[in-house]
C-alpha cells in the first residue's frame, strides 16, 4: 500500500541558488525560457507551462538592515485541491501518496484550475491547450527516488519522506528555528485540507508574498456541491461561478501579488509571482 508522502521546504536553509528549479527542468525535460531580473535575484515572475518550480526573493528590512526571504514555490499538492474541483473535464486527480496530478489526455486547457488555485500555480500552454504544473516527480518517487528538487538541494532546504515522519521533523525544526526567528511558522499543513508540500517560514506568510489564508472559492463550492448536483443550469453558468471565485479569492487576498504580465512565457492565464 502506498503511504502518504510529504516534502518539507525549510526556508531558513534556502540560499536561493535555484538548483531545484534547474533540476526540475532537467528531469522533466522542460525547455529553457527567457528570464529577466524581476527584483533582486529573482529571475522568474511565476510558474509557467515550462517552469514548474521557481525561487522568489523578498527584501525584509528590520532595524535598518535588509535580509532576504527566499521561497521555492511549486504546486503544494493540496489534500482538498480547488483546481481539481474546478476542472471542467475531470482531468485532475489525486494519488494515495498525496499528489494532485493532471491527466493530459483529458485536459482541454480551459484554465479553470489556474484561476481557482489560491497560488495561481498551474499554467496553460496555449499551443498545446493543456495545463501544466509540478508532478511531485511521481515517476521518480514510484521508483524509489527522491523528487528531483529534493535530490538536488544541497542545503537540506527540500526534504522528502513519509507524511507523519516529516511532520514530526517539521515540528522539531520549527522549535529550533523559532529561537532565531520568533515569527517562524509552518505553512500548508492546515491549509486546503493539508498540503503535501509544507513550508517552514521564518516570517509571516505575507512577507513571502503568500496568501495567509488560502481557501476554496465559496462560489466554486456553491456551484459544484449545491447548484450543479440539482441540475438544470446552463453550462455557461460554470464560467460565471468560476469567474466569481476568482473575484472572491482576490478580495480575500488569496492570490499572491501579481508582478507583471506573463504572456511572453506562453501562458494565456495570468500568473502570480513574488514581489
Ligand atoms: S536548491 Fe535548495 S537552497 Fe537552492 S534555491 Fe532550491 S530550495 Fe533553496
Ligand atoms: S496548489 Fe493549486 S494547483 Fe496545486 S493542488 Fe493546490 S489548488 Fe491544485
Ligand atoms: S517535485 Fe519534481 S516536478 Fe515538482 S518541483 Fe520538484 S523537481 Fe519539479
């Protein structure tokens, strides 16, 4: 029987080297893309159909000094994923190991997963009309290998293991990090049903450009759980419900602050990157 897995991303150990992003591209044979400095050393605005994990840099000023908050971001593989609920073609599914994956045979590139993900993670390739995101390296994990990012990270900032053991490790590490960073917290284990990728942050989520309380858009639940099962509503109303979800999400500050248009990266849906 497959057991639930977990990746712990310990930002207190991250040096912003971006090796995780390169390893992800190498293993998944994702082509290189034109990059530009967004701010500081950040060279990607967000995820794209061909960049499934990237590192954002955030400047934090305290007592007249600046230090970096660095964040490797990818799909968090939520236990209750709003992308899956929003998917119009039932192309998104979950594995026993805790991953949320896209079946590209079924994906029609509608983009509802993008607009309903609190982190704006999946991105649609316009040419292929398919959405793409981190697979959790399921092909490696099912063959006893570490996810490529965890395998590559040299500082121990990305760790992989069984869910319960990793949660224990995360709690122990949090207690340690709090001695230096009193605002340190775990991000993800209490969100969206509990995410498979959890973060140890040294500061509040907002300082990393993350939504503090991401949640399933109310309009999406309303449509999928109440209105749609009753039936008799025009299909076009789905778009309206999902659109409302986006507005509701934005109003609650779910989305990370948008940096700039991501059009050149080949996505037809806006992405949300770091500051
Ligand atoms: S490889 Fe590790 S240290 Fe380097 S940016 Fe990624 S998470 Fe941070
Ligand atoms: S982070 Fe977004 S894309 Fe990933 S499983 Fe959660 S809702 Fe879906
Ligand atoms: S788990 Fe694999 S696909 Fe996901 S970010 Fe890491 S290297 Fe990329």
